[in-house]
């Protein structure tokens, strides 16, 4: 009778071992699944932590860059002393808490205001710097005047709304002052190549009919009627020597009739870099006011491209103008 029970016991033991094997496999699979889920969750949390950390660093860098613009405006509005900042286009560096700051300030009247300059100055710019002939330059000047004047009367060589539609343009004249330099690229007759050559020499913020020869770049001085490379280079050398010796700068003869004095409008580019490498660049054009409660008004307030530009040559006051239409721009400061 004992022998009859042995086969059943062996089968029971076999089934038990199989069940334990299946349970072990299930436990292993469950362990693998939990490991994958845990790893995915940990990776996701790590990404969220890094994103939050970068957001905090970016906010700190933005605040530091905005503060640097405030400081630059304050320094530029101080009485003219040997220690006061000048809108000379040179790079200044300092450290504020954890942020490494660099800033460039330039005189906006060192550029040609496309809203205020007369036809002669604009035509000279397009001929000397743009490489146009007299006929093409005159036509472009007329088109610019038609774009910014409030009427639909077409200049002899200009262009009004009908001309833009006939040319298949997506734009028509705004019949008001240019609000950005980038808007100039929409004028009929302005090619991308020509715009690239002149955009850095033009502004819409100085409201000056001429340029300030004390701070203008070589290219802007060359754009003045009757200016020659020899006269410009000679003047730049005299200007640099006079400024270094703290002496009056001699006049630049071709600037007669096209000269403007310094204006309280400055282009400021501030870069803030945090210890983790996060960088923010603020580009602004500010106009000083006489109101102590609102010492300056921001004509342009945008995020600039990184990294900040290298220091321009001594006595050169220019650097890239505001971003073209469509670039990221924050609300203007009040």
C-alpha cells in the first residue's frame, strides 16, 4: 500500500517546483518592470529639476542684465567728469554677486536716422556704402520718403501702395515714420544685400537730421557727402589723439551741414553670465529724461543674441542695430 502513494507524491512535488519556478519568473519580470519605471521616473524628475534650475538661472541672468542697463544709464547721465562713462562703444566688465557682467554703450546719434535725415544724406549713404548709382539711389530715397509720409501722393521716382501691389509685394507703405530699422527692408527697391550693408549704420531713435562726428564710425563718416577715405582716416586719427589727451576734437569739414551734437539717446547691450553658464543678453535704446522718478525711457527693449560682441576699435561707437522685424522683443519699459 505504501508503494501505491509514491507516484502521487512525486507528481505533487514536481507541480510545486514548477509553480515556484513560475513565481520566480514573475518576480523577476516584476522587478525588471519596476526598475524600468523607477529609472524613467528618476530621469524625468532629473530633467524637470534641471529645467527648473535653468529657469531660475535664466531669470537671475535676465534680472542682472536689466540691472546692468539701469547702471549704464545712470553712469551715462552723470555730470561729465574723467570718471563718468562715455558712450564710446568700449566694453566694460564687472561682477555682481554670482553674475559676470559686460556692457557696451554707444551714442545713437552716431548713426543716420532714416526718419530725420534729408534726401542728400540718404542718397550719399546708398551710393557710397550701398554701391548704387545715382539713379537707383534717388529712386530708393523717393520710395523711403513715400513710405514715411502721411499721404498717397507719389514722388516722381517713388512708390505708393499701387506700386507695391503691382510688384507683388506683401507690404504697402505705412505712411508714418519707420518704427524699426528692419522696416526699411520692406521698402520697394531695397534688396537684402543692400539692407545688410547699410542696416548697421541706420537708426530710427536719434531724431537727429545729421550725425555726431565725435562718435560716428568710419563707415558713417564715409557716407557723408564729400567725405573721402583720406579725409575720414585723417580725422579719425586726430579724434583719437584729441580724446586721449582730453582736448577738443577738431571739426570734420564734410560734416558741415550734416553734423549733430551728442543726444541723450544711447544704445546699450548688457550680457549677464551665471556660474552654470546660463547667459542672457539685453539690448536697449534709452532716452534720458529730466524726471527723477523716471530717469530714462526705453525706446527699444529686447533680448539680444548671445554671446556679446567683442569690443569694437577705439573711438568706434557702433554695433549691430535692433533685431529685424519678428525678433523676440519684450514690452517697452516705462
